[in-house]
């Protein structure tokens, strides 16, 4: 499966965003996302894992891999562009990405 195909699927970007903010267990991730079913969440996590974007830690939590963190950092520019575009049309602008989250996503030295 191509990465762009997966990224276009429902819930994927929200899952990546939530895991960028914190390593989460399955139930907590499902609670934070909201209306996603257990079966769809399990499928999306498996697909993200197959692309080496998500892994399961020793404690059973889901976390972004280094590749997953780099994806979220790459999306940051797209989020900024989207906000600029929306603002130019008088639409609601998303909240800026939390600097603590950006620091968490930076590759380890």
C-alpha cells in the first residue's frame, strides 16, 4: 500500500497526530479520537505499522517511529499553508502546533 493512499484514509492523520502528542494505549487512543470503531482503529494501526510509522512499545502503548515523527513534522508545513489559505478566505484557522509537540517530534541527536 502506498503511503499517500493510507494518509488519505479516514482517521489516519488524527491517529498520527494523537500519537505525536503522546504514546497511548489502544483504549486511550480510541477515547481521544472519539467516534472511531475498535475494528477500524485496529486496522489503521496495523496499516500504519506495516508502513513503519507506528510501533507497539514494550508497555503495550502505540508510538510513532522515527519515520512517523518525521511524517508529522513534514505535515506541519501543510498545516501552516492550510491555515494561511483559510485565513485569506475569512475562515476559521486551526490552532498552531504546540511547540512542545514539535520538540517531541524532532529526531534524537
